[in-house]
C-alpha cells in the first residue's frame, strides 16, 4: 500500500418499494487534485503553534490517500480522514439533512452557517429521488427515519439496519436500528443487539416489525447519527458479509460482494473517527472494494466499529476548501485530466468541521 499525506422531515408514508432502494445502489448510485503541503514524515497531529497543520487541516484532523493492491491484480484508490477529538476537542462530527444537494454545497452551506469551519464532507445514507430512506439524527432530533418496510421477491420485510452515532458524552456507538412510534405519536430510533431474524439468503423474514419489547431493545439516545448499512465491523471483527444478507441489501442494488465505489464511517477503540471513500468502476484505475474488503480496510485503520454508507455514484470525498478529491463514478472518463467532476445530489451527508 502506498500512503501520502494528504424531525423531522416528512415521515416515510406507507411501505417503501424495492425499486426506491435500488435507485441508491449498484450502477445507479453506487491523479487527484494536489493536496496542499507535501507532508514529509510529519503525521500532522500536533498542528503547530497556530493550531493548523501545514497542509491546511486543523490539529487532530488528517487526510490521507491510499492505493491498495487487491486480489486478481486489481487496485483500489481512495481517501480517508482521521479525526482525533482528544487532540482537538473543537472538532465536530455533524451529519446533515437537506432536500438533496451536492456534497460541495453541503460544505459551502456549513461554512456560511456560522457553526464552524468545514474541512471534510462525505456522502451519507441511502435515498430514492430526493427522499432519504436512512436514519439521520441532528442535535438529538430525528430528521430522517430509516426504512420501515420494503418488499423482496414479493415478501414484505422489516429491515433492522446499521447506524453510527455520537452520544452526549462524545463517544461513538454503532447499533442496528428500527424506528418506533411512541406514546407522544412521534417516532424514535430504537437500538437492537443484532439485525434480528431476517436473512435474504434463505428469503426468511420477520413476520412482524420489531417492538420496544423485543429482547435487547432500547431507545437510542444519540446526539448525532447517520444510518445506512450494512454493519461492516463490530467489536473489531469483519461482519460485512453476514450483515449484508441479514440487513437485506442484495435486492436493493448495493452489490456488496462485487467491487464498486464505497463510503464508510467508523471509530477506533480510543475514540478516533474514520471516514473513507474509495473510487471504483475504473475511475483513476480503481476497481473499488467489496463490502468485506472495505471492512478489512477499516480494521486496518484501527476501527473496532464501522458501517457502510451509500456508494456508487454517490461516493464523494470533499476536502479542505470545498474541493472534491476523488473521482465520483458519474464523472465521464477514467482520468481526472480534463474531466468535469459530477457530484450527485444527496439528502444526507457527513460534515467534519472545527468549531469557531
């Protein structure tokens, strides 16, 4: 491997059709600009006297590029950010919801909001058209709820899918989540200890949705959260393939066992945040990752918990100054020379920023 520095929305009405999720994955979704500063051998962690590293990122935030050799002679190229909140407590994890806009627009809008200075934006969860079908919690308020039901080969199922969240104390958790209506007639995310009893491989599905009485269920009291799935890494183990089937993603076009552009988010044992985007479909010569390969990559970066976000044409990594660093697969051609970057409009995104 080569390494270089570098709530409320309108609730989903009735059951989501299989085709809606399909529009978010697979073929429908699913040399970079020079990073300022050569980087040398310095890891950028101390940030210097002015609190900002020589590459333009603040203390505690590093952005790296990678090229991984894959089986069969293929390569996977991408970018990842490491966010160290202990080094810099002013760093922010901010999932954002909108009526659908490009990642660079999320970056610009956050910069204008007065909430801090953005440095990294990646795409978020799944969607159909401009409607999010994945969980999004912002400042303790659920802005978008995860899909409540779908249909696979004529059978209705109730998906319990992976989400990644930050708690009130700043720690990170992953959970399998399903949203339930409470006595106040509002929906809340409930966390479960597993994706429960769905299995797409055998086409066996829970006959009823989970409830607050399901074993291990509890209200997931997160401050900020982004959902998608499947779970990639749990307690340090690669669980991508098992959860791909149990979270029911094959029919939706996620194409988890083949190589495609991917986006993921995870946390290390010591509380660092990792966000990663890889190119695929031949862009910059990159084949992309399978979901198990993506999980292995996140583990290699120290993650003990990680989930998959939307991929394909949605996978976009915006770095400092609001510039797209990777080559989203909707972009024409396979090299960046002379190419016009094409970003997808997305209803959810993850912003990494520094508070003022």
